[in-house]
C-alpha cells in the first residue's frame, strides 16, 4: 500500500500574464505560456493537511501565496532589484493557474529528504 502524506498539494502553472510581466521587467520578448497540467512548467507545493478544510483557494494559500509568487519569479528572473515590492491575491490569481489536490500519496521508496 502507498503511504498517505499529511500534506495537500497545490500545483502552480504560470499563465501568459506571468510571462508578460517578466518580459516587462527584463525587456525581452515574453515566453510562451505553458498549458495547465503539462510537465513543463508547473511546480508542486505541499501544504499542511489541515489546509484542505478551508473553503476557498485564497484561504488555503493566504499564508504563503506571496512567498510562492517570489519563488516562481526567482525561477524565471533573478534581478531582485526590478521585482515588484508586493503582490496581491488578485495579481497572483491572474499570474498562475492553481490546482488544489487534497490527497498526496508517497509512491517512492527512498526516505523523504529536504535539500
């Protein structure tokens, strides 16, 4: 049997507006949008399992959406001097497709390690 982790997963996939924002910061042409749920550009974030009980995505991510935004931004554009000082929930939603998964199963054989 697979082990259930005491986590829920949030899958974050950049939308075209995110790539357009980065292009505005860098002056380079925007990257093409990655279609949601492709293996190309999505990131999976694990949250405490009690987040599954919250009724809205905004409530589930209230404590960490800004950190996720800057984590995603750093993966694409590292000049922090040009980064926006803050991001609102509405901006976050406009930049990313968000998918919430309430069950996380561990199909791996190795112990989970933090890097």
